[in-house]
C-alpha cells in the first residue's frame, strides 16, 4: 500500500472516531434533556388531571371524565390513562396508538425509560380515586432520530470535505517524493535523464542530492566505460589513416554477415593511383587521399542502411553492400568509382576522365564461407584489371539450380497461405545451466523439402514482407503459445519495427494476451535499434510493464549503438562468437564490452558457440550465457502444429 493511501486511511480513521464521538455525545445529551423534560411534563399533567377530575368524580359524571381523558390522550405524548374510583364499577382506561419513524435498531441503541405518574383525586379528607398515566416515547424517538440523521449527514459531509482537503494536502506534500520515485524508476528503465529538481522539504533535500549525485556518477561511469570500449575497438579494428576498419574488422563483420539471414555483395576496391600519388607528392598527400576515401565510404547508405568498409592494404579497400537490386547495385558502383576517381585525380583541370579505381564483386550465396568470398572477390578484381573493366561481378556457383527471387517469393506466399510452417526452439543457456529462454525459428515446408530461415528471410527482407511473416508467427503463438511451458523469444524483422502502425498492432497484441506476453522475450537486431530507436523503446516499455523482456541481437557490430544502450536498457544483448574466439582481439576490449552491458544490468549472451573450448573462453571473458550448437534447436511438441 502506498504512503499516500496509508496517510489518507489514517486520517479517515481519526475523523471517523472523532465523528462517532461527537455523534454519541450530542445524541446522549439531547436524550437526557428530552427525558428530563418529558418527566416534568408527565408529572405536571398528572397533577393537573387529578385536580380537574375531582369535580367529575364527585358528581359521578363519568362521561365528562372520559371526554377529558380522551382529549388529554389525543394531545400526543400520553400512551395510556387510567382512572380508578370507589364509585366506578371498573377502571376507566384510555390508550392511544402511535408509530415512530425511528427504526428498531435506533430505539434499541438509545432505549428511553418508560415514564409514568400517579396522583390521588382530592375530595376533602378522603381521596375520591386515583389517576395514573404512562408517557408515550414516540415523539421523543422521532426528535432524536431527526437530530441523529441531520448530525450524521453533516458529520459525513464534513468528514468527506476534510478527507478531500487532506488528500490534496498530502498529494502536494508528497509531490517531491513521487517525483523522486518516478525519477528513480526512469533511471532504472531509461538510464540517466538529467538531475531532478531540488525540493524545499528538508527531509528530502539530502535524498534528492544523493540520487542526483549517484545518477550522474553512474552516467559518467557508463560514458567512460563506453568510451573505453570504443577506444579499444578502434585500437583493435580501426585503420589509423582512413578511420575505416582494418583486416581484423573485416574478418569479424564478414563472419557475422554470413551467419545472419541477409543478402548483399562483397566488393574489393583497388586504387593503384595511390602509389603514384605517394611517388610524386609523398605520403602526406597519399594519406589525405586515403582519408577522403574513408570519409566518403563511411557516408554511403543503401536504402537507409550504411555500408561496411575496411582498408585491406595500401591500395585496397573492402566494402559489404546491403541487399539491393542489380540495377541499384550497378548504379552504386558507378557512382562510387567515379567519386573515388575524382578524389585521387591529381589533375582535376583535365577534362578527360581517367579510371583509377577497379572493383571485384561477389554476390552472397547460401553456403559461402569467408575464405571463399574473399577469394572470389579477389579473383573478380584481377579479372576486372586484366580485362580493363571498371568492375567485374563473379558468376554464381550454381546458376542452373538456383531459384530467382520471384520464385522464392511464391514459395513463401504458398507456404504461409497453406500454414506449411514448422517451428523449432533453440535454448539459450546461462553459465550456471539455467535456461534464459528458447528462441523461436520458423521453417517452411515445400513438399518433402524444408527451407531454413536463413534461406527465405533475405528474400522476405528484399520484398519487404518481413512484417507479414512476423504477424504469422504472432498468430501461431496466440493459438499454440499457451500449450508451451517454456519461455520463448521472438526476433522481429526490421519491416515490422520500422512501421509505426505495425508496432502499434504488436503492442495491442501483447496487451490482448498478457499471460503469453509475460513469457515472451522481444528481440530486435542492432540495426533496428540504430534506425528505429523510438519504436524499439516503445516495444520494450510495453513488454516490461506486462512482465516480458527485451533484448538486442547481433550486438556490437556497430559500436555507435553503445550510447543508445543506456536509453533502451535491454535485459540482454546477444554478441556473435567471432568477437570472442579471435586471437587478434585484446581481452581487455572484450572485458570492457561485457562490463558496458553489465553497467545497465543487461546479460551478455554469445551466439554460435560451437565447442566446449569456445564456451569456456566466453565464460572466462565475462559473458553470462551462450547459444549455439552445444544446445541445438529442438522441434516443438507435434501437438502444437
């Protein structure tokens, strides 16, 4: 229970006790006053009746006596009258019937005494008879009930007003505390968000200052840790002149690119004219040209996605280009080579264009490894140089058996329409053996053939139907997810994350199935984080409020995502094992990368772990868990398909 509710309930209890006390005291005093007044009225009435009845009794005028008694009883506060005389054959009794508005429980609660009086009827030396009367409490009960209801009404109104004023006062007084609590919650979810304003409440000033200092210290610590990671990464993977990646960087990103369900092309560029610049003008002019080439390559984007470039040698560069059409790729090549020619041209006034840059291009195909890709790209570059072409694209491995993208699109559409999809789940294990979750993977059936996600996801991304496949997975989960007892992870495509309407639909789906959302981890790639940070943050917030978790896949491919890490506060990040098994990377860099993630309480999961030696290596470096062939994917229960 919140402090505000405790205070309001406490004040309500005190006001209730106070109101009950006032009610009881006021009703009791009024009751005593009415009883005393009624006692005097009964006594006086009995005395008056005895004197009035003396003449009627002496004359034995019983009719007049009855009339007098009846008139007295009709006065309203007499319940019964009784006249007794020696000359009267039987006592004369007059009773009146009355009703009260007061309920029975109220009469029982303030029970009034039954007052009565008896007087002798004077007749000289001898009494002529006696008259007795019994008081009627109906009017007294009515007066007390009316008083009680009015008093209770005013007490209730007063108590509600007092409670309202107290609630407003408490809310105003607790505003600094609420602001402090919300700020701490924001720190936990979003990271450092600037200092909280000070308060005039002396008891909270010290706490506010301490929280601001702690928040600033944590922010500075994370910024310093991030800067150290970036500095160490640059020392390990950055070329000092071009500011592009070096060979170690190319090795890592090639392995990650080939392991991810993506398409694209690898290009190796050669600019022989750089050696001529060095021979004529020295290394300074050559380095300036290399820096200009590096700046240009770093600025290139293909459909909003940046290319990845590295410098291989004094005159060669490697570029990984995202998926694009053949015409789009050739247009990019033409623009790129023309721009590089302009950069290295030592005589810009010469109207004739001399082609200094050559390129060898190899398209990504299923099953190709890093060494094969580099070898084919190098062979294509030599072919371009020997045949005096600006670029040469290496032929595909199996052009006769390979389907076109349009044919793959039809395979995907038919499989989704026929519900011909199977799902497998790969466990993600922590170092202590506990299971973090099971990542869900889709496979499409085409007759007796089963297509893995790495085969059709690049096609789905090319045609922009990734959101359609994500919706299919969510529909399947809404039908069968409750039959699975393990925690699941779903890796969303960029098509869904990049669409505001699709993200809104996913949020509504999560709210529609809160039980399932509590057992679901939402994963997005680092590329999605960099391009659609706001949508990712919205998804993670909703997942947290519903009890789910958020994670980032393919993390640390671009260390520009590290500053965003403090804003998103993911529960875990997944890093490819190529980061951890390379001998050319300093352990200090890997330790710093893990520490940066741990600073925001995110677990570090290493993917594609293939052996016990690799698992021991990543555990020693500081990772929290692993995913890969040591814990292979398992088919789901056939009953859920």
